[in-house]
């Protein structure tokens, strides 16, 4: 059985679909601070399989221990954590306290129950301003904001954990920029409030929720002056976790992997691709650069292909088409949860 922390969120729900489709049993813990239970009901709808769900915060070790006591957990996929870069700059102590302490608690409970296979959701933010592109895993690490520093600190903690006990098998997955949605249009990105990320902002402009997109900076040394990023379809990202799970199940060690496409697209290239996919015009206004933003960032994903047998398959048109299908079918996101019975729903 696989435990997914933060499994009701955007990325977590897509990972649950892929795990269930591959025959794994799944248990999810999530405090629902930035997610909704409706996502897991829809995972059940898509797969016909049930997830054991616990509304538990990782800061509550006794409740987390009870989850491990209730289920024969073989491996953990750790996604739970606060994740907004801008908020982390304004509230650094909140981010350090939550993300680090939650991971400490999880690792302590894993050791207590002799669970030693872990996949950690890291981020390309650990690279800061890259010295060159594409970025390899061996590049220097220099996170530029508190959110990125929590990811980098956790990476170092997990490496020390492996050094202390080499029966652990830990894969750290450095995500680039996940966008898109499940091709069914049933699960997708559901931000609360004003979106922090580019694609949900674009899709909400497309449905009239916002009048225009704000583009921060058009004077970077890039193809059109706007920032360039490595966008990856969330389904490809989810499949990368299944491949990492297969690897940690068979091997021991500590490894880091980039999960990206290896291609960079500018903000305006994404806007134009979305306009083509949706048939909707996306008005935008150029604003000044944001502090901490960089011109260009894209991955070298060859290590994941060589060691995990994983490679991104979906292109930018798939990403835009699926994001638009999700937004068009769910203009208010997961706005109205329907009741769904979980046999071990442990609410706080």
C-alpha cells in the first residue's frame, strides 16, 4: 500500500489516478488546507477504485502514527506542504515551520514503522538562477526564496537520513512547471483565491473570471522578452512518480531527478498556444519584473529517462487543451463537494 501525503491536491490527485490504474492500493493523508475532498471522489469515479482517506495534518504525529498502524504501508510519496513562492517571502517562518516540521514528523513515523521507501516532491526552485540551461541535477543549488529553501533543506535532511541508514531508498523529484489536467476534464488545478501560477490564471481569464493576464517583464533576453520555463503535463509528472516508485521498491540509495520536458516556452508562447487550443482571446498587460524572477529555466531530464525509464510524452498543445477542458467543464473548480464515504475518514 502506498501512502500519498497531500494526495487530494492538484498533483496528488493525478498521482493517485496513475497509482490506482497500475494496481496499487492507496491511502491519502491531507489536511485539506489547499485541496478539496471532491478531487478524491472524482479519482474514484475515474478509476472505479477506492482510496482510504484521513484528514490529518503531518504536524500531528499521533494521528499520523495511527494511519501507519491501520495500514501495511510499503512506501510514501510525500507531497504535503505549503507551496506559494510569494507567500513564503511574506511569511517565511510559517513555511519553515510547516514544511520542515511536517517532514520531520513523517520521517520519524516512517522509522517507527520500518517504512524506508520514500519519494519526495521537490522543485526546480532549488536551482535558483541557473548558471546554464538545460539544468542537470549536478548543477549548483542556490534557492532564492523561503519556499525553495525549504525544499533544498528537506533534500539535505533526506540525504543525511540515507547516510545514517543505508537501508533507505529515497528518490527526490525536482518538478519544473506542472500544468494541464487529466484528459477527462474531471480533475485539475483548483487554486483558492487569485491563482499564483500562470496556467490557472490564463484559464480564468478565458472564462471571464479576470479581465486580463498580468505578464511580469517583457525585457528578458529571451525569444519575446518574457520569461521562459519548462512546462510539463501533470499526467506525465504523475507517471514519473510511478516510475520512481518502481525504482525505490527495487533499489536502495538516495537519488535526485529532474522531471521536465527539456524544452522551454515563454509566457507569451503559452498564451498563444492556449488561445489556439481554446479559441479564446487572452488579453494581457505587461507589468514590471517581479523580484526574484529569472529569465530562463529548463531541465535536462535525461537522468530520469536513463535510470527510471521515464520521459515526458505530452506536448504544449496537450497541456493547453486539457487545462481548457478542465476549466470549461468546471468553471468554479470543485465548487460543490458531494458526500463520499471513506471507510477510515479521520477528521480533525
